[in-house]
C-alpha cells in the first residue's frame, strides 16, 4: 500500500514516516508534502493509495485538498491527522476511522490503515461546515488532471445547460457544480446579477444599458458583458455607489 504524508511541520512528517516504517512491510511511503498545493501535485504524480493529511496548514488546508481530490476519478483514501479534537466527533460516526489526533499512536495508525476507505462527500461536507472552511481554489479537470484556479482570479460563474461556465484570468472552464452552492459558499466575494450568473464583486466596474433598455454588468479585465435582471440592477447600483 502506497502512502503519502502531508503536514506543514517537518517533525510531524518525520514522526509519521517513522511510525509507518515500524509497521508491516506492506506500507510504502512514496513521498511527502508540506502544503496543500504540493500535496495535490504529488498525489496526481505518485498515485498513493492512502494520504495521511494534516488539516491545519497555511494556504490550502487539508479540507480543501480533500474537496478537490474527491472530484478526481482516482482519489486516494484519506486519513486526517490533526491536533484539534473539536473537528472530529461531529464529522464521523463510530465506525468511520479516518481521523487521528496528534500525537499519533502506532496502534491507532495501523488500525486506520487497515480499514482506510474513501472519505464520503457527505462526511466531507459536514467536516467542512464544522471548521467553517471555504475553498480558496476551484478545481478544473484538464486532460485527466486537476488544475487549481484561485478564486481571486475568477470573474464570474454562469450556468450553461448542465454545467457552470467559469471565466477566470487565463481563460474559460466548465465545472460540474451547482450555481446556488457556489453563491452560498462565496457570498462575500460574488454577487447575483441574474438567475443564471454570479459575478466577482472586485471585478465589477459598472452597468450599461442598451437601446432596448436591457442592462449589462461590466467587468474589469474582460470584454464579456453579462445580462443583469431587473431585480438585481438596484443592488448593483448600490454596490457601485458604495465605492464612491
């Protein structure tokens, strides 16, 4: 069984590796990572069976790493390792062994490895709520791999039949998510302009009307003009006025 160890603290990684090396020869440490971005890169490159994943890391934390991985066809099993007990009990029932508290004990880790299973989306959603986690990136499937787009680079999300069209600083991508869920998750960064679109507040530069009285929102850094429904025009105008 191939394992990847992810923790921002070198001593924590060394301890986990040492414990695994003392266990059965069936476990093989194929790599380690010190942050979330590096973790995803190594998971895609090394294809481990299990990831020992810390939660509290700077930048992209362990929950966001897991959120991206469950969208990938070859997602590994995940065992969270953390020093924070308050994140655990509400997220997993008594039969789910995927959460270990530091300092990690050898027998606990061995039992977890023996019964490791993929973290279910329902469990991950609950855990995300418990730690009030919000993604800092949007994952996009590109030729079988995951590409991570910083949410700060996204200009808008627009519903396009059964997919969501995402415009970002370097192009366009289609993602398989619900617009309502994106609006709820990123309510502080995005504003609804139409039943089929939300736009990044920081990129809004103005509102334009055509000769037929239809309104469009103008976005910095792009030529796209998105329709604004009548019910959302006033909200956008208040937003622009608040900026002076």
